[in-house]
C-alpha cells in the first residue's frame, strides 16, 4: 500500500497543516468531512481533496478510503476513532488521542482485532531528533538516566467560554499541553512510572489551570513536570544522567538539542526539520500500514493516557461525558 487515500475529519487549522504536509509528500488527500458541506468543499478545493462530505459517517462508508486523520477537539476523538475502526480505516489522531485510559484501551483492543493501525499525532514520537537522542541515551552517552525535568506554560486569554477552559470539552492544561510534557518524559523513561504525586490549581470553570507532577518508576528514574495555562513558561525538557544532561528547547517540534558533559564539554545534536513535523508523522504511519516498520507508538500513548487519568483522579476532575 504505497499510496494511501487519506480522509480528514475536522478541517481546522491543524488539518490544514496536515493537508499541506501530505501534498508536500506527494500523498493522496482523498476526502474531507466537516459538520457543514460548505466548509468541507472549501477545504477540499484549497488542498486538492477529491471528495467533500457534510457528514463524516458518509465519508467512512467510502470503500476507497484507507486512512483517516482526526483533528477535532479531543473530547470527540474516542467516538470518531471507534467509528473509523469499525469501518476498517486506519487512524492518525491528534493529541490527546482520547480523554482517559479506558477509552484508549478499548480503541487498542479493537484496532488489534481489526488488524488496523492507530497512532497519536504526537510529534515527539516521530521527530528524527528524538530517535537520535534515544540512541545516545541507550548507548550510555550521559550514563544512567536519573532525572527528567519538563516545563510547558501557555498563556491563554481569560475567556470562560473558550474550549481550553471548558469542562464539557475536556479543557484544562493537562490534556492540552501536558500531554506533550508527559509524552516527553515517558519517551525517555526506561519504564512506566509506578508512583505519581501531583498538586493542582483549578480554573474557575473546574478544569486544571496549572500543576506540578512528579513521576517515579521502579528503577529510580524520576520526572518532574510543570504545567501552566495562564502563564508563559519555556517549552523545555532536560534529561539528566550520571555523566551529563541533554537540553531540548521548544521540545514539541525540536530539531536540535545540546548535551553537556561533566567536564563542561557541550555537544550540539541536530536532526530533522521542525517545519516537517507532520510529514514525519505521515511517513511513520504509512510505513507501519505497509508493513515496513514495527514502531508501535501506541504503547507509549497508552502509558501516557494512563498516567494522565491517574493524575485527574487524584485531582477529582472528571468530565461530564465520562
């Protein structure tokens, strides 16, 4: 299956990035579905999709469609992914891939049963830089891993009606930006954390506005995550070992990092291109569907979603539709 026929559900700004990336790779944007046919047709015209639908269910009936990219608010991801799988379509879904671990476990079971590929569009799992950094860590370049620090602060304007602050739309810092930070930590941790400690400040709508999270696993690797949705902080990840540490700035789509060793030597590591983040995601999932790659990032997504579900349980934050 060298040339997949892709469909899009949710033609917003990130879907526009996906469509542009797909076109850049010479892929096939076969169809797009929106809640209104007019919006779907406008998007299809702009990015060269062959078909436009005002109903995603109608698009999924199309036997020519191979895979679907989902970029709706994450409160609706579970519903759309399940429908795609039941119709025999592979799925690449924006983050966070679901809102809780029970949803994702069900999706994983159905995907395995149907022998379909499901992947989260988490840039960290697909950027070439991270593959290179993981190799450095595995080769012992900074010695045994001890500590990870990750910060991500995004300043959202005060608006109780914005989806970022809406409990009905699974708002809050954890699922919006925390998924990046925890995915960064889990990518480098050698195993899933067994101990989770956290504290939270809630926004007036009841969602999490800012938090501090500590993760600890059975081999004594620790990660500390700082999140904020009403104050800007650097998007920075630090991976520290016994012999040095790696710093990744603007980590969600990073193409460079520095390694500082105990003797003061600093090494610059470069790989990939930040502007091609979505292209790497497309290439990875198409390789998996074609049987040319056995890289299963869904296992990482399952761990991250379980961690985030445990954190929200500690906070007592539950969405109305759960």
